[in-house]
C-alpha cells in the first residue's frame, strides 16, 4: 500500500488530515485492491483552503514578485524531477495508466520550462502612443494582472499531466491555487502538495490541495464559494456545464477543457499501411480514456472494406493486461461505472445493426478489476448514439462515406464536440484543406501530433471554453488593465 502520508490535505502550508479525521480508499482499477487512503475533506477544509488562497493573494507579494515566482517554480520542477518515479508508481496504481506511456510524466515536467520562462519574456506592460479624444491627449499603458484565486479541478484519466497543465501557468502568472483532483485519483494531487512543502519556498496559502469523496464537498464546495475568482476544469461536458452555471453567480472566469469525439478522416488516397496502425494507436492509447483520441474513423468507400479487414486483424492483437508491463497498451478501465457505460454503448450499437468485428465484451482477469476488450464497431450510422457519444474506452467507431472530401468534412463536423481531429492523405495540400474545414481546436495531419507547450489547446462547441498552453493559455490566467495618463 502507498504511504498514507501521501494522502494528506495541503492547506496554508500544512500537510494535514481532514478536520473530521476521515479517510477514503483509493482503488487500483486493475484488481480492485486498496492502493492507499486519502484525507476525506470536509466543507470546513474546503473553506479553509479558499481562505488561505485568498489571504495569500490579497496580502502577499506573490502576484507581483516575478523573480521569486520563477525561483519557486524552478524548485518545484526540480522536486518533481527527483520524485518522478514516485509519481509514476502512484499514477499506475490509482489510475491504471500503462507504464508504456509513463514517459509523459517526464515530458510534462520538462514542459514546465515554457511557463517558467514566460515569466521573464512575457510583455507584462505595453505602452501606446498619445491619442486625442474630447480634447484630451492621453498616453496609454496596458498591464496584465492575475485573476486572484484559481480553483483547478482535474480529471482522473491523466492526473499528473492535467494537474501540472493548470497549476504551473496559474502560479507563474501570480495567481494562488486550490487543486482538487478527481476522487478516483487524489493521491497524485496530494503528492504534489508534499513536493511543494518539501522542495520549494512557495509561501503558505499560495498553493493548496484538497481531496473529498463527495462532489458536494469538493467541486460544489469550491464553485459555491464567492472568494474564488476563476475555475480551470478538465473533465466531462456535463460537469463542465455545471461548473459554468455555478460560476455565473458572481461572473467568475471559467476555462473548460471538456469532452471529445474526434474524427480521423481517411481520405481515398491515404496510405493504409500507416493510417491503420496509427489510427488504432491513437484510439487505444491510455486504454481509450482520453478526450482527444481518434475514436471516429471516417473511411472513404473505396478503402472501407480493406480498412475494416485490417482493423479487425490488428485490434485483436493489441496487448492487453497488467499496466505495469512495458508492452501493455490497453490496461484497466477506471471504475465499474465507466465499464458499464462502455459496455452499454457497444451493446446498444450492436442491437441497432452495427457490426462488432473485434472485441465488444468485458474481459475476465480472475474476477477482479474493470476490463474491456479493445473493440472495433463498423457500419456505424453517423447520427447513432455510438457515433455521437464520447465512449472513453478502447472502442473504435468506423463510419463509411461516399463522395468528395466535403462529405467527409460534414460527417467529421457532425458532432456536438470539437476538440481534436485527424486527417490521413498522401496529398499534404489536400489534407490541409480538409484540416482547415474541421471545426476543432486542433488537427493532426498524417504522422504529426498537435500537443505541445507552446501552442494553444482547447475545443469548439461542447468541448469547452478557453485555451491551455501557449501564450493564449497563459493569458487565460491574466486580466488586462488600461491606464491612461496625460500626454505631454
């Protein structure tokens, strides 16, 4: 079992138990064993965390001390490097994330440098020349200031990465932060609190971590507190909408990275030798539990039969099993509720006439854990439940289309979501034309990937509001202020 000291709240610079002394269990999705316990925060704890963050922002020099912030974040980065192995072990245990992609933890730590460097290079103030209005000539200066207290609320499918994507730019821009990890994966967030405590000079109250088993204590407690200025959330569209509705009370800022149903458009000139394995990999990565994954493969009729045959043969060979084994691609599903949701979507699609050519069933691994076979469902109607609903599991939906590229684009855009898209074509110019027509926040052409620290990431439609990464994501944590003064 993981050291229980990893499961403490971090409030006002103190690692501690909840005010009730209660804890809740964290389960390993691979075998349902208890991997650790974590402090079960109360409404009082949440309020204390908000109070600490509010006081730290209002009374300290954190928001204006650029050099000090940089020093503290470099310390945080160094501490994370030293403890990377511990984070990999915790994430493997509580989320079942395969060791084959554990290198993303190292990458995420190094990508912190982008936000840290921006502290020095960002144009915090810009002067504008004299402008005359109503007989007055004025010089203008535009300055950028942090929002204040930021509640960072994250999902369970990539807890380490999602936590850092929020807290690093939030702190770098001078905000104070309360981190609330998902109740399925609270140990990763709790360990970050310990790193801040043991490795950094971040002042008490600037960074806080809470955990709670009940939504009304954690998420609802934060969104109902008027002392919070901004919410930065990654998770389902339904929860994101609830956060936005509650944040509207007080007109608080929201950045929401929500669901996806990404189209992978296979144009008639695509190279199937690359497109099929790439498409399988980009759907099955992280056991299919990712909002940007290529879960809808839209295949031209001229390639459809061959593509289906190749997919069926390849997906049954996808390595499934112990996520600790480096060769494993598909590990467990996060919990029983999510497993039942995946199973229901596939079963209803099958009953409606779609064909399951690979998988399509639960896996039994000694009667323990939450397992679903890598699955391919073909002959899916573009308007069906399976084509329109985010599955969040190892299920690839295949849709056939006839006609020109505009037909493929229309099918790709036939969704409430708009987070990511993929295009496969031997003609790069043609792929670019399709990519420009896709209503998504990111598009990846052929053997490329959209994600990086220096370019914005976010969605259209019900995939969210605002952006992460890049200068655009940095500025989400800032407010602009224009100050006028008399021109000489």
